[in-house]
C-alpha cells in the first residue's frame, strides 16, 4: 500500500523530544525517510527504535545547532548520500529565562539567538540547493505568537522568533516563482512540551494538545500535495477545521 510520503527524505531538527520527536514518527509512518537531528543521543536512539517498530527508516545526526560549521558540512554530506532533500522541519528551539529585558544576560541572549534565529538561517543556506533538486521541496519553521504579539518578560525569545520569521518569509518571497519549494511557518500554540512547562509552571496539562496532536499537520505540510506558500499556519485553526 502506497504511503503519502513514500520515497521522500525529510530532515527534522529538535527530533529527540517533544514536537520534533512526534513529527519524526508521523513522517516515518507516512513513508518518509527521516534524518533526525538533535543534541541528545539517547533521545535519538529511542526515536530510531520507535520508527523501526513502525516499519520506517531513520538516520541519526547527533549535532548541536550552535555548531554552524557542522550545519554547513551537513548539506554536503546529504548531497553526497542522497543528492536531494524533500522536506525540512526546523523545530529546535530555546526558550531561555522568562525575565525582564534588561536582565537578559549576554550568554543567554546569544544562546537563544543562535538556536532560534541563526541556526535556521544556516540551515537554509546549507540546504536550499538540495531542496531545489526535489520535485516538491517543502520547509516548515516552527514559530510562536509572541513573534507578532510581544509579551512582557519574553523579550529574547520573542525577538529571536520575530527575526526568524522575517528571514524565512524573505527567502520564501525570493524563491516563490523560480523553484518548486514551498515554505511556511507553523504556530503550534500552547502544547504539552518541556518548554511549555518551563514557561507556564503549574498549568493544567490536560487542557493542552500534545505533540502527537500537532504531528499530523506537520506531516501534511511537508507533503508534496501541500501547495500553500509563505503562510503562517495555526495548529488550533487547523484542528478546529478538522473537527467541523
């Protein structure tokens, strides 16, 4: 039986837990070979075991996204092995401390900016040529409502997401008419993840969607039949439409 993503190759960052972990499983279940990128070796190995149990395939890339030279090398390695990339899920993110703007330390600022904004830029720079080779390259970048609705004490995280959104949308505009790549942003909203628990301690998790609720939308957006481009997709709007 043919699966919707059979034969596709999809790279997922932040794949060792949370939304990235669930999305990687959903992509593999739909037929894609998953290139799973994360810092945590144990989480990647657990993901590999679960994907194999589903009958899928996965390549593990233990990597710190702050190692920008390694991101540059990743494009060349993927080119040598596969010659193309069909999908990119840029999911890895860092929250940092919820603190007044004037209390953000230079060290925390650089860590947040490096992971949330600079790493996506470096991934685009490294992987754009491979996505162009695909007959239906797709890229999804995870974002947050604070990128457009600033919130007190969230300055560094909000700034990093706003910068990432702007860079991604400029790229999307540049390639709209000259490639088959389709690029979109996804706001999952409040989701039951470790990052959410840190940001909202004491919140009732039963009120939140899980990463496995969000994963089917990600698999849909990274599929060749998804033709929207340069849009901001809300998981909650999608879920509401699915329920109607």
